[in-house]
């Protein structure tokens, strides 16, 4: 027998006793999303939310305090990327398993999350029907990737990625900087910036700078809120 807390219908927390419950920490900057996940999981007898977090730092601290079995994590957080949060969580609490619950299945953000150690993925639009079973499968040691996410990853399989410097240049372009400004900010020559932009356009198959930024945002090279 084990004791746990769960969110009640009035938004408070209640203490219960149950056998073999899967303890879950939910991480999402939006309270309504966390409440929605709680509503889904509270219908299951074997899944219980023990804590909630709105930021990556909160999630890391709560993992230390509550030692959940599974963390459901949005890949867009206000203080760090999803992949950064996953790495730090697993470094400090290596026994936990992480399931990404994301709205936009950009291939790069998902690939980074998988490389960081995410064991399962659920699209927010499909969470109502798929989240409980995904958590059970991940808890049992399986890796779960939805078909539509796998298709998105396969679409760009073999594409050459952007280098760290190219990412820096493209982020500065997205922030509205021109080549001369970028050169000054990165302490490189204007010609070097033009060379990087040419490579970026070719790798992303983009028509121009604006198109390149649009593609990069859609694929998750960098999140919009960090610009």
C-alpha cells in the first residue's frame, strides 16, 4: 500500500491510499493544461498526480522532493528548452521516466527531446485518449512515439542540420537584425554572415530569410517565445 496526493474537483489536493499507483509529476507553464491532464489521469485508478510545476526549475526541484515515476513535460517552457529540462531531471533523478506532451510536433524539438532521454510522446490534441495508456507503457519500460510524430521525423531523415553558428545567425535574423548588425554582434565579417545565410537557405530549402525563419520555427529549431 502507498499514500499519494491527487487534485480534487475543487482544485485542492486530497490524500489517498492505493496499491501500485504510478506517480506522475506534470510540467506545463499553463495552469489550464495542468488541470486538463489532472482531469484525464484522475479517471484512472492506477495513475495519480503527486505534484505540478510551471517551469523547468520547478520541475527539477519537485522531482527531487516527490520522486515521481513519470514526468509529463511540455517541450515549451518559460525558463529553458524541453531538452534542457529533461537532461537536468534525469541527471538529478535518474530513475524517473519522461513523457513529452506537446502541441506542435516540430521534428527538431522532438529529436532533441528524444536525444535528451524522453521515453514517450503525446500530442496535446490527442492527450484525452492516448495519455493514460502511454504513461502505462512507458512505466512498463517501453518507448512510445505516435505514428504522426514518427512520420514527421522520417520526413527530414538524412537532411543536413544547421551548425551552431548557423543557428546563432538565424536566431539573430529572426530577431530582426540585418547582416551588418549580425556581423557586429558575432564579431565576424559581413561576408561570413552572407555565407552562413546561403548555407541556411540551402539546408532548409528556403526561398528567403523570412521563409527560413518560418521553417525554423515550425520545425522547432528555436521556440518563438525565446526570440
